[in-house]
C-alpha cells in the first residue's frame, strides 16, 4: 500500500511541473489575446477613411493599413492556437496520469483493491482514494478550463466582423480569471498528497 502511495506521489510531482507550465502558457495566452484584442478594437477606426486626415492623399492608404493589421492579427491567431495546443497537451498528460492511476489500484484479479483498502491510511500519508480523487479533480479542472479558453479564442474571429470593446474586455477578463481552476483547491490537493513532507 505504501509503495503505491509513493508511486502516486511521483505522479503528483510530475503534475506539479505541468501546473508550472500551465501558468507560463496562461501568461503567454493572455498577452497574445490582449494583442489580438487591440487590433480588433481599432479595426473600426481603421476602416473609416476620414480618420486618416491629410494621409488620404496617399492612394489606398486605408486598404494598406487594414491589410497590415489583418496580417498581424492572423499571425497572432496562429500563435494563440499554438498556445492552445500546449494547454491541450497538458490536459492529455493529466488524463493519462489519471487513467494510469486508476489502473494502479484496479489491477487485475486478486490485486483489485476494495473501497476500505482505498480509504486506508499509513501514518500521515494520503490514502489511495485521496490520490485518485486528486488526479481526477485536477484533470477535470484543467480540461474544463482548456475548453473555456478554446471557446473564448473561437469568439475572436466573429468580433473581427463586428468589433465590440465591451465584448473583448469581457472575454479577456474571463481568460485572465481562469474560473475553472480555484488556486486554493489545487494547493489543498497538493498539501494532502505531500502531507508528510510538509510536517
């Protein structure tokens, strides 16, 4: 039993590394999203020729500026999609860890653990049920957050056609908040799993 808990703790160390990557990708995505939002926000102004003043004497200036802005936006959207792929990669790792974790306790035949055995504790080490539940919760949180991020990003192209500063601000705030990942809950899970190392 104790050796199985140690195997889980190794998995959680890997999960912790993935959480650090997630935070880095989050910072990158917020920055990319802000850049895309800035371009989308000024598209309406760029479209109106009376905003160019004396530059209107330069033939096709509005079209050139619009084309350059759209090229920049396209580049940013490609970068955003690459960042989303990084998030998806972490979600897949968490799914695999949870699946492998379930196999650790399910085993085959006589190795199958009962509910009572899953709840059994060795000193202050976590029980196997805590380990399994922790992996499942972390997987679910990050999968939900990844799906939310994907849907927020997919809303950007629609705003190119009909820019709205308030909609962009709301989407950006949702992205910054990461509503599906309560930090204190994540920390609580790690505190349970590594209790004996904290003491």
